[in-house]
């Protein structure tokens, strides 16, 4: 099956790059053997995926509530007892027991939120006619989103936002309503420029007059956008210095080349020197000399660009594109609203991960420490990715009326 084959190719590609990431001129046993651990983790992930494949879509739907409550509970625990890792040492995203990092509950929370949101939207019989009708989906996404942002983990927070808007769109929410819903956040981002914010505000007023939401909703939206424009500078002043630096180096990495801008500068150098065919597998100089940070996790895509060049990058992105297209096709062919929404939600989560991770390696996105699915080292990333593949395979099988036709 194309979906399964694509996931296997991405996993094999990722393990190969993790092996390469461990080949440096400064031997480090803890990094050299990561590819073996990732291979073992893939075995665990494949076994878990096989178990999921034995169930049915209805069983998956039933598990939405328990998984959602469990993941939110773990996010509360990790807020008090979590630790950071990699380029996100300052946040509390990893569940840590006796000094050993077990996993990231936020990864499970993404899957649980998709299932719970799909269940809620599928059960909503009447069409969504106003923003107030969205309160249930927004609460479902908002609870884990708030807990993640308290860590604070901006990258994962972006994934939850992407999941929310993508699934609302797939559920039939009109695009003007989605734009109105997102407008306060857009105002907050554009408030750094008075001119841009002013132009956006005029567009918003025109949209409100054209779309004609309920009067109270329209007034609240306009006021909320004004408030966001006013409080943005105040929120900026309340950010910690390292958080401000991350946004500043996104605009110009050279302002702190030896500090916050170091990671993205080294990543750009690595990818830029890869050329058409790269320097050769395991032969990347930025990686071998230890200049490239977190080369086995956050910046593993930089290793691909340096060692395999434009060709290697194109192959990787083509495989991701094939995965996203296939997941969207599964969503469009599903025989019920719930599995269709789940499939599209899983696709949107992968899409945000790929865009943000690849974007930050070339400074098109701020460095947020978000992993690259199937590539970055980490059991929780790989496990949830393969659970998602298993769910998609089950949805695809039942959509064709062959519930037992596919196995791992």
C-alpha cells in the first residue's frame, strides 16, 4: 500500500540520517549508537501500530475520551516535573523520572486532541452558523494548548493551532469565519508595525461588514483586535530575554551570532554548502566538526542538505508530500465524518511539523525545537507517527469495506 510504503521509506531514511549524525570527528558514544536505539524504537512503534490495526474505527473513536483525559493529565504533571532537551532546554516538555527523560506527553496530546476534536465535530448535527457554535471545539483544543504554552513550547503550540483550523475547515466551517476567528492572533503578530496593523484592521472591518456575523460577535472581534494591537508591546516587555532574542534573530541571526543566532547560522551554512549532490553520506564537515547543533533531532534536516544536497532534500520533501497527499485521499474517501476528520487532522499535524522544522533550518521560521516526523531521534515522535499511520490504514481499509485486508 502506498501509505505504508511511504512511511517505511521515511523511517528508513530517517534512521540512515541519524546514523550519519553520529559519525563525527569528535567521537561520542552516546550519539554514535542513537541509530540503533531508533531502530529498536521503530520495532516498538511498529508493534504498537499493529495492535491498533487489529481494532476498528469505532474502537478508536471510543478511545478518544480516555486518551484525551490521560494526555491532559500528563501535561499537568510535566508542567511541575518536566525538563527540557536539545534546543529547548528552558522549557518543561519532557516527562522526567529519576533524571531520565521518558517522553513528551505533548506528542500523545496531539493524537488525542485530533481524535477528540473529530468526535465532537462529527457529532455536531447542525451546521456551524456563528462563532459561538465553535465553543466546544475551541475548548477541546484550548485545554492542551494552554498547558503546552505554559511549558512554554511555542512550536508544539503552533501544531495545535494548525490542527484546530485544518479540522474546522474540513468540517465545513466557512473560510471567512475561520479568518475572523484567527484575527486577534493576526493583530498580535502584525502589531510590531503600525502600518501593517492599520492595513489589516481596515481589511478586518471590511470583512465584518461583508460577512455580517451577529452584531455582538462583530463588535467583540473588532474590540479584540484593537486590544491585541494595544497590548502587543506590553506582552513583548514581559517576555524573557531569551524569548525576545529568538524573535530578534529570526529577523537577523547576525545580531547574536554566537548566541541565539548560532544554531540557524550553522544550519544555513550546512545546507548552503551541500550544493546539488551534497558532500557525501556521513561526510558533512559542519556536522563532523561539531558546529551543527542538535544534528540528530531538531536540525537533522540540515544534515540531509549538507550531505545529500538538493537531490537528497528533494527526495525527502517528495516523500513527505506523498504522505500528506495519501492521508488527504484517505480523508476524502472515508465512509463517515469521524474517520474523515481524523485522517485530515493527522495530515495537518504532519504538515505543520514539516513546514516549521524545515522552515527553521533555513530561517523561514523561528527556532522552536519542533521535531521532523520519522527523521528526528526520539521514541515519542516515532511512536505517535506510526500510531497515526496505523489509524490511517485502518480508516482506509474500512472505507473500502475490507476491515481485515491490511496488516503491518
